[in-house]
C-alpha cells in the first residue's frame, strides 16, 4: 500500500509537477497554480474588504436610523388620538423627534442643513461618542442651548467645539413681509464624523427646549415598536403615516452587494481561465505521453488509475493555490491590523476605518468552488484515456 502511494506520487511529479530534464517546475503545473491562486485571492480579499465596509456602514446606519418610522402630523390629527392605545402601542415616546431644514450661520458664513430635534438628546450624546472628533465640551454659559454638528458643517462654517452657531427655521415664518422666522443661538458641544454625507451634514439639538423653532407645519416622528396593529389600519388614520426610513441607505447597501458580485465574477473568470489552461495542458500531456500510457495499460494498470492521476493533479493545484491565497490573506490581515496597510488604498480621511471581515463559511464555499471548477479540467482527459487503444498507443512512436 505504501509502495503504491509513493509510486503514484512519483508519477504525478514526473508527469505534472517537476521537469527533471530541465530541472524546474513544469509550466503545466505552475501556470494553472498561479492563476488559481490569483483568482482565490481576488475573491477572498475583495469579499473581505466589501464585507468589512458593509459592516461599518450598517453600524452607522443602524445607529442613526430606524427601519420604519411613524410620522404624526399634529395639524391634521385629532389630539385625542395621541393618547389612544393604538398610538401608545406602536410609538416609543422616549425617541420622538422632529426634523427641519434650517439656515445655519456663523459670522458672515451661512449654509442650509437638516436639523434634528431629539427627545432623547442626552442618551444620543452618550452613545455617539464613538463618532466624536473632540473630547466632550463642558459649556460655561448655561443660557445657551447645546448642539452636536456633523463634520461637514464644521468644515463649511469653520466651526470647532465651543463656538456659537445660529439656527434659523425658515419654514416656520410668522410673516412673509417682515421675514420674521424663529432663530436661536447654540453652542457646539461636539462634532461627529461618520464619513457618510447624509449624517455629516446634520445638526442635532434637544427637542423639549427648542419647540419654539418649529411652530409652523408641526409634525413629529417616532421609530416603531413591536405591535400587532396592522400598518394598513394606521395609514387609514388621518395625520398618521408609516414610512420606510432606509430608502437611501438601502441603495448604498445594494451598491456594495453589486460590487461584491462584480469582484466575485471577476475572480470566477480567472478561475475558469485557469481550469481551461489546465485542461489544455492535460490534453497535451496525454498526447506527448500516449505511448507510455499504452505501456502502463499493457502492464495491467487500469485506466481508472491513470485517470486518477489527472484528478489528483487538479485537486493538488486547487488545494495548494487556495491555501497559498489564504496564507497571503492572513499576512495582509496581520499587517492591516497592526500597521493599517489598507489605509494606503482606503485613507481614513476619505473612507471608513474598517476591518477586513470574512466568514469561515464563505472561505469554505470559495474552497469548494475552486476544487469544483478545477475538477472540470479533468473530464475531457479522463474521457480521452478511456478511449485509448493499447495496441495503437504502443505502435505510436510519437
């Protein structure tokens, strides 16, 4: 048994791996091996990058957004309904908020921005520290309300923590003739940076102390909580509307999924090319050694054992290339974790500071895909061997 195994290894080495006459690795092994390695590495690395990127984006989106929200238009809604059991069962009263499009100014600079008035502002302050640029600022002026601003706002207005910003609610005008609309000064408690424009261009203030800024067209919003109430029943009530709140975010995530698919197909094409290359080398190997194949059969070596050599060779290439790609990926992972290697290609100032992520199940799928595609390169050679005539092979001097 041991002798047969050693003998088969020598045959594989002679026919497929090592060229003893030229004292080097045969191109029939090296080229498919390298292309399979590149394909596996492209799929693993691209998936890990996009998966890590997607995880970080999801983390930001899940912090700032709720999947669905209830919009309450107080101008249309009967006040009694606000105290109704239906509302209490679907609304988280501790997370009610309102949003407004306002003028933001400092000195002679002014811009537009989305301003969010949060009922859970203090909780928001504590939880968004992971996005903060500066340490928490302690205001000495208790007469001025505080706000948290996005990084893009600070860049456009030249703001830093402790500065004063003026917010003007232009949609809440009292008189068109006098342009009399509510406005108020706020002290910048901190600046957050998420690297997502949708959030870095926002301002957050406290809800209860700043209702004077939104005295017209007043509507409030709340995330939905678990409920058995049918959404259709809620939408029938005048002044209430349930809305999907993640349309913009879903577009970003769909784009990431598309990019994952693109790199997967790109790696798959390389893998198929590697398989076709191995197929041509296998056929060439049979043609060049057809007399020797016939000689083996005349000695009693079964055709299935000769075919097995080609199967073992394709498996050897796919397994070796996959694990070499995996080792290279682990090296990249080590250098990225300790020396921020990917910051060279994805600067933290532009992109997220994300980690490479890939599940073991995905690695296993890539491994099986690699072996499966490379196995197809042995089907035609096996068919060819089974059709070989022993006498014609021995007669053939070429």
